[in-house]
C-alpha cells in the first residue's frame, strides 16, 4: 500500500512546491497509520489551496475506497481526472483502489479513457490559449500525441516540431520499440509542449521553482513535469530533445508499470542532447561537452564506479557533482550504443526489472562483462579514446567572425560583427544563429561542437533569424578570440 503512495509521491516530487510536499507527506503518514480522518482532512486542505492539483483527489479516492465508501471514491476519482490525473495503469493496479474497482463507475471510466485523454488535451490547449493569447501558435501532433504551444514564428515552430519528431523516430527505433504498438497508443496521455517567450518562461520558472537569481533561470533550459504532462523549454535544441525524451521514457515506464532509476532516466535523456549525422548518414548521439568531461575523468581515473552510479538516489544524483553524474550516465549509454547494444539493454532491463531494478545485471549481461569491476575497466578504456570537441568552457580561437552570446531562445545571438566576410554576408548584431553547415545550432555549446573539425579559411553556410525572417549566408571561418 505504501509503495503505491510513494510512487504517487514520486510523481509529484517532479516539481513540488514546499507546501505541497509537507502537507502530502503528513497526510501519507497519517494514511499509513490508518488515521484516515486526519489524512483526508489534510488532503482536502491541500486541494483547497491548490485547485489545479489532482494528487489530493486521487489520494482521497484511495482513502474512501479503503474505507468502503466506493461511491465517494468514484466521485473523487472523477475530480482527479478532471484536474489532470491520467495514469490509467496506476488506477488499475493501486491496491488502495481494490474496492472501487468493483464498481460500475470504474468500468465506465476505463471504457471511456481515450475520450478522457482527448478531452484533457483540449482543455489544456484552451487554458494555454487564455494564458498566452492569439500571438502564440497552437498545433496538435496526432502521431506522437503532442500539443505545441509556441511563441515563435511559424518556421521556427515547425523546426521545433520536426526536431521532436526526429528525436521520437530515433528513440523508438533505437530504445523503445515497444512504443510502436499502435493499440496502446491511444491510452498514452497527450503532452503539452510549451515554447514560451523569455518573459513567459521566467514567469513559469518562478511559479514552479520559486524566486531564483537571474543566472539560475538562464541556466534552466526547461523541464518536463510528468504529473502535469507538460513540457516547457526555452531552448529549442538540446533541452527540447532531452525533455522530450523523458516524455517517451515515461510513456514506456507507464505502459510497463515500472519506475526506472535516475541514472537510466537522465543518462538516456542526455543521450539525445547532442546528435549528429554520421558518415553512414544516420543521426546518432555525438561526442559533446559532456563526453569531454568523461574523457578527462577517465584519464584521471576518477570515473564513478558503475555499481555506485546505478544505485544513486535522485537527490544525490542531482545535488552531488550533478554534471559528472549526467555526463557519465550519458556516456554509459553511448558506450552501449557504440556497440549496437542499446535496444538489447533496454529490452533485457525491462524484462528483468523485477529482479534488479538498478539495471546493473542487464548492463553486465548486454555488455558481456562478468563483473562491475570488469565493466569499469572496459568503459574507462573506451572513455579515454572519446574524441574531444570544442565547447563553451574552452572555446577555440576560431569563429565565423562574429561575437556570439547565449540568448534565452532559439539560438546564440550575434552581439558584434568582426570579420569582413561576416559583414559582407549581411550578418548584423541581434541576428539569431540557428544553423551551420546543415546542422542545427541552438546554443553556444552546439555552435562550438559543430565548429569542431572546421579550418580557418573554409567557407560555411550559416542560417539565422532576424525577427521572423529566416536567412542564410556564406561566411568564412576566421581566427578569432572567443
Ligand atoms: Zn532530465
């Protein structure tokens, strides 16, 4: 019983406000002490203070069901669904709802689940329209069950949708073949993808995480809140891909009824942050600033032993050397991908989840290593040989003849035009760089990564945006201090 509630708690932990977590924790404690009156009182209090949240209503339904009031359970469950509860599997398996599951109301809810989901996304879109107004554009992607709410011009919005589709195609082919099943697809909840203006992004960030210093908001690219089925990002490249990968991974976990540990969730999502077209013409995970750091750690013999990485709590993962944890988890999956074992791993892992939820057993099996120590050795040798790419922290003395700056938005912003060739090409301060050499460039790290391997004197085509006009220009790679 507690397990399920903890799982539910895990859902809201995605983005708790302090008030929510303490109230809910106290209520859950009361509930597990079978002090249902107190638990229900706390949940009702919380529901009043947070009219948007479905969690207290879902939990109230559980409490009512346990106490034998199946009718009350049904009413609360319908309210929970109205407020956005959309995890069918949870409702079908939560032991707290056993009594409720014998009712006609329950049967009706299950039978009309696809309609619930469709109605939910329409309500979400309507609310978004009210909040963001007619200047945003609103589009639905039926295939991937996404609704886009975008502050950008039509071309940029389309590019973002294509980026998402490309990521989905790759992920489903390479990691989640189980998501191809069309029959189950209409039970996948829709997800709202919001690409806001910098101002709206800031408002969302403050509302979600509380007030924070400006620097912290600019470092926050975006987030996916699975409880709300809402993805918000101000970066149309690596963050969009990373967060969208979480969407797919949650779909897979929900269908399987599993909750995967943080290293798998973040490692897989980080994999798609940097992708490139390879010589073989495939779009694949690429070496990046993250693998740079893994190569450095490997050479210093300071990689985190795999048995420690796989058992790390979310808290520790995110707060103690987070960058190294993300980088190494990503690299482990890149290592598997390099060997063509990524899909094998995920299949094997999800099959044996019951025996070893950490994933270590499946990792050793698929990589063919006998022990964690053997894996560490093989992984370290591989990591030492990772190719180095240019990155923001140690930029090369090469460029396209302009000074670029981070811009919260769809690409780095041109601050100053330095070279003759960039001037002649028509680049101006304020232009947003969006691509180079046919590859998309959405932030400075991506720009430097794409610059890797280019030589002084070479001419490249860049794409850029000036307000809602999209342009291209040929510029020369020049030597410059960045
Ligand atoms: Zn993530």
